[in-house]
C-alpha cells in the first residue's frame, strides 16, 4: 500500500510517499514556512511524488495531520486530503499531531507510557497520554496549565512536546514541536479508514473572531 502523507498543522509544510508493504519512506519534501501552506502544499506533494518515482494515481491512501495546531493550517491539509481522496477514489485517514509526537518519543524510548503537551498559548496546553504500545490512554484535551499540572502530577513516563515543561517537571527544550512526516505516513498506513476519518481536531475555536457590534445592516431594496 502506497501512502501519501501530508502535514500542514504547524509552521512546517510537508508531504511524503510511504510504502506500507516494505515500511519504507520512498521520498519526502517540505520546509518550515510559517505561513502560506495553501500556496506551497501541492508543490511539495509533486516534489515527493517525483522523487519517489510514483504518480498520484499510484497512491492507495492519503494520510493527513488533523490537529491540534494552526487553525488555518489544519483546514488546508484536511481539505487537500479530502479533495485528493475524492478525486482518486481512495480513502483518507487522519493522524493527530499529538499521536505523531508521542510515537517519535516512544521510538526513542520504547516500553514506556508517553505524555504529550503542546504549548497552546494563553496559559493553556494541548495534552494527551499514550500507553506503552502507543495507543491513546485518554482523549486529547486543551487544559489550563494549572489544571494540567494538578491532573498529571506523578506521571511516570516520557514527557514530550513544547508544553511538557509547563505541566510536568521536564526541562524546557526551547524547540518548536516537530512533526515527523515519516511517522505520520506510518501511522496513516496502520490506521483504520472506518474510524480514523480526516476530521479536524481544533480543541478550541480560532483566535480571530468577528467583533460583536460591528455588523453592517443590509439596506432594504427600495
């Protein structure tokens, strides 16, 4: 099974082609771009396909990160994945950023539970725990830092993510959350299309909201 993996949830924008039969990443492309995911994503997809020697028609499944992360980035990636899946007549699956970060940490230290905390700003963190097999041990949540600290007190395992130092005794790494596109592809290959739908996980609303009281009344036709 050939998987096209897409990530646009953060400052990075990436695509990769993964062979599920051999568990090999055939090719990947991407950059840390900050903004402009919609303008660059298809270029990275084309680059990854070209480097892998595959055509879009060869792809059997689309895997896409679904958040939490950048509100706009999530929408760009999910829309692209759904559109490609519809055009190809192939399934699309969603992979959470929390799961991808947890799996990267679990690979480095197998056999231990993992706590992922992403700094969500505004004194909050996106938090989720995973068991020793890498499966979710609870739902993904956005929590006030103080509440997260209290609830996660005594956690005995790997703490990772940009917000780990905010909610546990882990030391601050100073690094932004990195989504490994190869891990997204592998998790996407293992996912069940029936339950892992490419549905955005925002956990909270967008930062930009319409200002109340500034709506312009529509003039009646005279």
